[in-house]
C-alpha cells in the first residue's frame, strides 16, 4: 500500500531520533518505512545519512453527490493535513479507485441517481482490500440502513448530524487503528477487564482472547462502560465517549448490536446491563448486578 | 325497513299464486256449474214436455184442474207409506211431515187446531189435534164436524162428540144429494177420540168411495163459542178440495230422476202432485278429509257470492221464484242454499196443455256435487301453490339474509378499516364476488387503497421533508464549522454562534419530526421482557431529580411486574415527565403515581404523571395525544412539535394499552396517564 513498504532489504540505521522503523536504500536515498508521527505517515529520506523528514500525506476519498458538503468536508480534512480526493458518483469513484486505492474512504449511501450506490461501492472496495477503512456518512439513519452498512464491512456509520470535529476525530482514530495493525509486535496500551481486553491503540477488543469486530463508535462505547465497571453510564455520557450525536433509539440499537457481537462469541455474555431509566453499566465478571 | 324485511314483503307477492289458483278453480267451477245448470234445465224441460197435454197425470179429477183458483179451504193429503192404526196417536204417521209444523189452518200460530190429512190405498185418513183447556160437562162436550163430498156428489156431515176417550161413531147427516143409509156410512168410518193433557185428538179413517174431491172440518172446544177448522164457520159451510200426490206420476218421475236430482211436479195451484223422492246420494266420493280443512279455509278466503235461501214452502206445496216463474210459463234456473248451508241448484219448467200452463216440473240438485269433483284437484293445486309460496318466501328470506350479511360484513369491514394505530386495512371481504356487492367491495378497496397511499405519503412526508432538509442543513453546519475561527473578529464570532444556534435548533426540529416515524419502524423490532415497572419509575425519578433540580418529584409506586419493551416504556415515562416539566413552573411539583387498573384484557397498570401549573382547556382530551398537536400557549425557546405525547400514545397502543388526559385532582395542573396491560401483547 505504501510505496516504500515494498523495499525490505537494506542496512539498518535505527539510530535516529523521533523515528522508529527500518531504513532502506533505494537508489541514492535511504528510506525509513512505515513510520508515523502523531499518527500521520512520515517519509524520511536521506542521501547523506542525515534524515530529512517529509510528511507523506494520507489520501482520503470522499464520495458524495452534494458539492457543498463535499467541499466542506474536504476543506476540513485538508486543514488537518490530509490529501483529499473528491468523487461525485459511483462510476467515477470506482474508476479512480481502480488505479489507486486511497487510505480511507468516506461514502454517502445515496449517490446521484443511485439511491444505494454507496453500498455497492463499499462492497467493491471491501472485496479488493479487507483493511481499507470505510466510513459511511449519510443522511439515512434508519436501523435497517445502519445494519446493512455495517454488514457490508464498513468501519463506521455516521449520520450527517455529526460535526466536522467529530468527523475528524473519527478519521484520526481509524488511521491510528490501521497504523497499529501494521505493527503487530508493538505492545499497545491495553485495558483488561475480566474476560475483556481492549487495545486502546488499535481500537480492538478481545473477549476470552477472541477478537470482537467492533466499529470505532462501538469500541468507544464499550470502553466507556468497561473502564469503570458497575458505574451507570447514561446516554449522554455514552454519546460523548463515542464522540458522536445519536438519538435515544440509535443508542439502544448500538447497545443491542454490541451485545449481539459479544454473544456471537459467547452466548452467555451478559456484561452489559440495562438500568432502565438511567442507562447502561458494565458488570464485573462473576458479580451480580447490585439491586 | 331493512333489506330482509323488504324482500320478505316482496315475497308476499307469491301469495298471488294460490290466489290465482283459486281464481282458476272458480273459473272451472263456474264452467262446471254452467254445464250442470244446462243439464238440469234440459232434463227439466224434457220431463215437462213429456207431461204436456196430459192433465190427468197431474190432476186426480178435472175438478182439481179446473178449480178456479187456490181456495183457502183446500187441503193436501199425504201419501202414507205405512198402515195407520186408528188410535188417536200421531206417531204412526210415518213419512207425513211430523214433527214438522202441522197444518195449522190459516189462523196463524195462535190457532188451537192442528191437522194431518193422509191417503193410503182406498182410505183417506184425518188426524185432528185440538188444544182445549176446559173440560166440558155432559151438556157441553168437545165436538168436531166434518163435511164430506162423496164421489157421487152428495154432501155428508159427520159429527163427533165424545165424553170419554175411545172409538167413536160419527153421526152422519146427508146435507144434499141422494139419500143413503147413514148408519151404513157411519159404520164404515172408523174414528178414535183421545184425550191429552192439553186437549184432545181425533183420528179417523174414511173409505175412498165415500170421500170425494172435497173435505172440510170444524172443531169446537167445550165451553168456547169459537170454532176452528178448514172451513168458514158460517153456514152453509163449504168444504175445500183435497189434493194429493199421484203415485203413478211419482213413479214416472223417479224414472227420469238422475242420481242426486229430485224431480217434483206441482199443479197449477202449487200443490205437489208428483215427487221422485229425496235425491239418492251421488256415487261420487266426497272430498277426502285431508283436503277438507284446507278447502274450508280457501272457501272462507274466497267466499262465493251470497245465495238466496230456499223459500220455505208449506207442506205439500211448492214456492219460491223458480216455482213462480215456472207457473207463469217461464223456464227458470237458480241457485239457492237450504237451511243447512248446502247449495242447491233449482230448475223449473212449465207443463202446458195447449196454451195453458197446467203445472210445473221442478228439479232440485245439490250443487255441491261438482265440488267433490274439483276439490281434490283444487286442494292439490292450492297446497302446491302454498308450498311454493312458502318455499319462495324462505328462499328469498335466505337470499336476503345472505345479502344483508354480506353488506353488513362490508359495513363492519369499512368501519374497522382504520385500526388503532392508524393503519388502513385495504382488503375488503367479499371483493371477489362478481355481483354489485363485489363491485362495491372492490370500489371500497380501491378507495381505501388510495387513502392508504395518501396516508402513507403524509406519514412519510415529515420523514422525507426532514431528510431533504437535512442535506442543506448539513451544508450550512459544515460551512459554519469550516470558518476559520482565528481570522474572525469577536463580532463575527458572535454572529457565527447565533447562526450555529439556529442551525442546531433546526436540526433538533428535524430530529423530532422524524422521531415519531422512526419509532413506528422500531416498534416491530422491540423485544418484550419482564421487569418491574415500579422500580423503573423509582430509578427514573432519581434521574429526573438530578436532571431537573428546580422541580419537586413525588413518586407513589408499587411493585408492578410487567411484560413489555423496557426501552419503549422508559421512553414513555421520559416523554410524560418532559411534558410535565415543560408545563410546570419552577419549583412546581410533579407526581408520578402507579396504580392497578382494569384494562381491556385483564389486569393492567396505570401510570399517571401530574404536575402543578395550568389546567387543560375544554374539548376532546384525547387530542393532546395526536401528532403535531401542542397545548402550549406561549412559545418556548426549545422547539416543540407536540410529538412527545403522540409517541406516548403510539407506545401505549403498541402494548395494547391506552392513554388519557385530564386535570389533576391533587395538583394544580394537568395529568396524563398511560395504562399498560400486565401481560404484554402487541396490539
């Protein structure tokens, strides 16, 4: 995916400040691959063994048929230092992606005259790259749309109620996860709560050692609950933790979906308890809920 | 009147069938009657013709024929069938019309004298019964006087008087004519005097060779001046003629008489001189019993026109229109009924001697005879018609019932087409029927289908609108987000904040607008579980106390296990409390109370949320639970679409419960309550 990643041979030169990774010689340049700073890709090249840091901008593709929204999102993301490509409809986006995949895709579901073009695009991309982060950003927020979007393998499903700040937070989180995935050996910050282990860098969860495929939103919700077992988190707190804007019934369906994902691995899972009228809480292993 | 009644009324028209049948039968009867009349008339004329120019067949003597008129003193002698014992008792007079009215002379019923005159073989018999209250002494006895004209033309007077019952001998006196031995004559006349409690009887036998064409009598009771009898009491008394039936003529007539027909010949004075005797019963079978009852009813329903009663003639005489007409030379036929109600057909034809009418043949036939012919057929026809009538009526009734059932079913389906949750049931029962009701059902289906489409359109309108408005709103919001805060002046920044606030409010409105619709979608995916409603309310009240510190929350709950969707129920409580908070002043009380209630399907819980504040206005309280209805009067800062209570209603009805609004009894404001059944069943 990264052009320099394919360069694997070369003498070691690890003694560089602020960077980690391997150096590789390509022509007259030394390259330091798979590096990042502040979760942004960095390319380091050197001709005289003095590294020069150049930020390699990550590319985000926005597929959105409404030009004003497209431009606004693009502006916001560009300000954050990303390279943004814009596509108005599914065919042009598919053509562009055929030659080169971006680093992250934000897709609207309704695209021009294709009411479910976003779903089709997501399916295509997921078939080509299992790792590519995909975010649905759409006005459609019915339960059915959310479920279909996530079932197609999208990493998150956001409604257009979300603010640009929240959107960028989500993008950053996803990149962090991608980066940490590429460093399998690196030990991330982990939170262990009974059978649950949360990797806070990779934003992944494991239950009894098995991987639970949570979206970023879901991960943050689980994290908010599991961090302080027994404490009731109300809906507002969960929304804040997940850095999103959701109405009551959407939170309910999120919780339902989280439970189902855990129950798929462990049918006896009942760690998330509903406290009617108040919110939800994480039950410590073996402890019954206080009455 | 309902359809069934109307069709039943129409079915009464089939009663025309039996009526028509009756008319046809009457027509048939009329034809038969006509034939019968013709037959009888023909027979009567034939007999009359055969008797023409032959007066001696009708009249015993020419004196009888030429008797100028009908003298008041004429008598009639019955042809007696049995031998008469001369004993003063009337009981052996057999066929003489006893106890029919005796000949009572012409003095009316007050007349104390009654008599019978009979003829048998060579004898003439006379029976006199006198009512007399007084018993006379020796000098004044009851006495009877009989004047007799002999065949020879002599006039005899026979006197009887007896002091005691027993055989008496007449004192014979020759008033005129040739002298004869009166003792011999007296010996030949046998008489018997009998006393009774109320008078006396005199019975006597006179040989025919003494009794000529005339006879008369006078009776005087003892101690009484007046005399009663067939003659005038004044002297010289003149006896009247006696007439009698001619046996030869009767035998002749009986040869002509058809079965069921009685032929009689009357002379020109009206006396019967020939009689074929009572009609023999016809050999046709009488109507069989099963028909007779029905027939009687039909006859009752279809009465024949009134018949004249048969004229009652004095014994030995004929009378009535038929006889009068025949005597005056006309052939006549008429229908009458006798005292027993039997219909009779009467025919009369004159008997002529040259130009002169010397008598009349009268025929009499019971006209019920043809009924025996027509009635079984009629009864069968009528029974069949009645059966058909009832059958048709029953079929029509059934048909009407089916029709009205179908229409009723359609009506019920139309009435219940809109269910509690505002959904339209567009399928109509019976829409596959090919008739007009099927057409109607299909029209209803089409109409409901269109209404449903429109309702759906309206239903989705808010959602669509919200969705469509969302994109430009996103444009606005993201553009505002994109503004570089650093480069703005403080004034610009305030302006930006205001714009953001407006966009935020717009966003809240749109979310609220879609919330109800989204809720309807999510209802179907809700899961029911058992939980304690009371505990939930207590928990939530804690949250509310924290969330709304400037309101006083009071709770009054019981342990209330319920099977429901907890998320939805908590949403209900949320909405009710939100509503109460909005309408109560700061520091106002809000009371949440839970109590047991009787729902439509057994036990239920009623949650009531009351608040201090203003009371509800008059009008339909349920309207507060409609979509987009708000009862606020002042505009608040937070947007309000009036969807909260609508959501409450949707959820309550989804659980099979109900909602109610009213004014609180304990607090100063309104109260809204929700009733949820204990065992949750989705409506």
